C-alpha cells in the first residue's frame, strides 16, 4: 500500500501538469495509492498516525525537502518504508537518495531498491544526513572516553552520510575550517562516535539536513537502523 503525501504548496495550479504526469507514470508502474494533500486541516502527523496504525506500507513525499524532513521524523523507528519524489529541480534529499526530480522519480520508486539506515538524533529530532553548526566557533566536544576543545574557531558537522556508511551504527564528527583557496573544506579532525555532547562559545544552532534548527549545547547520538527507505542507483552511500 502506497500513501503519497503532497506538500501544501502543490495546490497552486501551475503544478497541475507536473502532478498529472507523475500520477500517470505511477499508475503505469502499478504503484498508485492513497493521495493526501497537506493543508491547514490535514497535517503530516495525522496522516502518518493513520499509516503507522496499519504497521506496513510505503509513504512517498511528493514535494520539497522540508516536508520530507518532517515525514522522516514521524516514521523513524517504524516498519514503514519512506521515499521521495522531489518536485524542485534542486533537492538535497533527492541528491542524497539518488532520486531525480519530477516524473523521472517514479521509475526509482517502482524499482523499490530498499536500504535500512541509521539516523542521527538531537533535541527530539532526527536527521538523515548531517547536523552542522551555523557559524565557526570555539568548540567543546565531549564523548564517552575523551574531550576535544579548540582554541580557534571551527565549523562542526555530525554526519551520518558523507564520511562513512549510514549503516555502520555510528556518526562522524567532522571539525573543519573553510579552505583559503575557495571551495572545499580543510578538515582538522574526523571522529567516529555513537554519542556526544557539543558546546560552542557562541550562541547558535545546529542545522539539521539543511531543513531545521536545533539549539546548542546539545547531546547528539546515533539511532541505529531507524529508517527503511527507497533509494536510486546514484545515491550518495
């Protein structure tokens, strides 16, 4: 059983031709399902509660990364499979999962290549890829057996995808400063861990999957094998 959750902004008429093409393609693959359109009266929480009661099925977000982020948080640690059809040409989650935008995503959904991945967890919120500081700062990273403190200002990212596999039961704390030569980053340290506490001398937040903020200081941990999802061949892990 497939449940399709449409981002609320897709109610605009300009998206009708694209949605019709997506729905036609899904039908041709035999994976049409229950369409739920988000609104002030129909929320992600109410839709996912209904799906979770059935204890099986697949939820596909049609829309943007922010909607996908919220649905991932509702489905974490459940047997429900998550997938995504990005509508915008540039989608962070689309790149991570190897899913193209628009109608082309339907072929990936139909192929149903499944992975079970870890998630990161901070401030009662889950993240799939990373939790990164907003600005550089002097940091104190306290882990089970050691503490790292810096005298200079660095950026910090707790990564689930990008350094190692999101299926290894750990996160990686990457401490870095931007390169003086343009793009890229100059890495100071990369530390595998299962949990830690992060503090900075500046008041700031962590940015989760480029979608939502979580305040610092914070305790961060890995949630092993917390999400089942559909991925494409060009996924980043």
